[in-house]
C-alpha cells in the first residue's frame, strides 16, 4: 500500500514494503571533537541538531519493523584502500590514520569511526563500511538492497552536501527514489545545507524529494 508523504517538489509515494532507511555516517568522527570532521577544520557542534530527529525517526522505523541500513566512512587499518589524494587533502598536521583522542582517525574498528551511541545499530541492521563519500562506491550496498527488494530510500545523516548528496546521486542513477528529511541531515556550513537540499529537489526532483521528518512520522505507525 502506498502512503503519500508531503514533500518537495511534490508528494512522495511511500511504499513501506520496499523502502529502507539509509543513515549516512552518523559517526563520532564527524559529530564529536577530535575526529575527522574537526581535523578538516570544521565546528562539529553544527551537526548535533540532527541526532534527536534521527533518533525519533529510527525508533518509529524500527517499531514498524521496516529495514534500516547504516553506513560508516572509513579505511582499512593498513590504509591500503585510502587514495593518496584523500590522504593528502586538507594539508593539516593530522591526516587519516593518525592517532587522535578517539583512536586512529577514520580507521575501521577505532572508537571514532564507529556510530554515535544515540543511533547505534541493532542486530539485523546492515552496516556498510565505505571508503568514499558515496555509499555505493566499493561497497556491497547495491547487492544488499537488491536482495531486500528495496526500490525507495529515506536518506539521512551527515553531511548534507558531501556524503548524503553523493549517495543520493549514486542511488538516483541506479533507479532508486530517494526522500531526504531536511531536519535529519546536517552540514558544517548553513549555506551548503540549504543549497544541498535545493540541488536534490530542483528541476522537478532531479535527484529526489525533500521533506521534514514530521511528514514521515505522520504516516507511522503504518495502518
Ligand atoms: N567533510 C564533510 O563534510 N564530509 C565528509 O567528509 N564525509 C561525510 O560527509 N560523511
């Protein structure tokens, strides 16, 4: 059964039987001091307003037994999947793989690379470790979604213009319909937050739809 969710540029036809919640990179490395986000010169407090709306949406999603997938940006401990170009970027005195207060920066298995406790995955929720910004690049996300019969994605997380936008674009090219709740995505830069969302919904929904989590929550629990 379809449920029409109020969205821009026009209502999103939510089909709970084939829609997954995809939570992008809600990691300590992006949301807490001492991690990758701060290493790049950002004020991590900018992103923390996304935690509570994500927590509420995740709770409602789980209560309705709908599928959830989490992603984490990060690299192998030996950094063999780290492009030299990405290691060099930023020109700061710290780089990916260096020691920080939450362990080695953006390295899999380190405390900083893990998901924040407020949104921690539960058993049965796939966690996709990705080396890039897009969640489809060099991961098994596409195969997992195909096996699950998923054709729609509600995409949340950080940051709006980087990993969320890249993933929505990748998903759009692969035939997925993507809905982005604006209060559940965040940027270190207010103007990028606004334009990142504009870019998704412009031109008749060139990459997808934008809504508010309240519009999704109004359809849950499912009738
Ligand atoms: N720097 C920045 O805004 N974002 C990232 O590097 N990764 C994600 O967005 N996850």
